[in-house]
């Protein structure tokens, strides 16, 4: 299958994949050759794929996924390969974001700032999970 993962800033992955596990908004989707066409919203989490017997993992967040026969395209708001993530930096970032979120408290849940922080916390947690 042909796999393409892009963000507004760059092409993260372009190449062949034998099996792709995608964190969709409603749960994980395992895409194998011959998968039915699919169009859906991406969640935030770890995307895994196998290419030439090698396992690859990266964090993806937000955007859409399209599966069309043996072609998979992910248009992500954010994506990071495992090798691009520094665990200590992510731990600090997650801690700071969680503190900001706690400072807003439950009363801020409907606020746009709260929602934006929630997305950033989820992304930082997914990046950290990837390097553990």
C-alpha cells in the first residue's frame, strides 16, 4: 500500500506500508491491503505501520484520513516521528500544560483556551507515550 502522511508544514512519511494502525477519532483502525474505502477524522495518538518488515511509530493529531483501495493519505494538524521526540522535553511540556489546564479549572471547560490546552495536553501525552 502507498502511505502518505502530511502536515501543513511538511511531508512526514511517503512510502510503502504493509499494515497501518491509525488512531481515528472513534478508535483504532487497522488497514491492510484491500481495505474498503474509508474517510474519517483522525484522533490523537500513536500511528503504527510496517514497511519491509520494519515497524515504524509516530504521533499524529487532528485532521483526516482517507483510504482508497491501496492508498492511505493522512492530512494531520500535527505529526512527529519517534526519533524527533526528546522524552525529557516532553515530560516538562506535559507538566506545564497540565498545570495551566488545572489553573483554568472545571469552570473553564467550555472556554476556547481550555479546549486548546486540552488538545495540547493530549498531543504531549501521545508524544511521551511514543518514547517510553
